[in-house]
């Protein structure tokens, strides 16, 4: 979003982004081949255990995001108290 807004406001010219993005877009298929091969190789497992795997992924992502937010909040408050004492 930041890059998009920067390009809209002409802070970053589109030509700067075009060169790098064209390389990534041309090689995008390479990024997805391992995932597709894994799905094809283990389709029977995904068919039987797919919901459980999805639940684990969602829960673990939620826990990691929540823990990160909590720790950042605590560190931020600690830094504020530390600055107020000085």
C-alpha cells in the first residue's frame, strides 16, 4: 500500500518499479511450482486432513500475530516510561 500511494503521489516514479516488477512477474511461475507439486503429491493427505491443517494454520498465525502485537505494545510502553523518567 505504501508503494502504491508513493507511486500515485509521484514520490516514486513508475519506471523505477517497472524494471524490478517485470523480472518478478516473468519468474512468478517458479515461485508457485513447489507448492503445486506438494499439493499434487500429498492430495490424499489434504483430502483427509485438510480442515485440520487449515485450522492449525489459522490458529498459529493468529497466535503469532497476537503475541507479536502484545510484545510490541509492552516494549513501546516500557520505552515511553523510560523516556519520561529521563
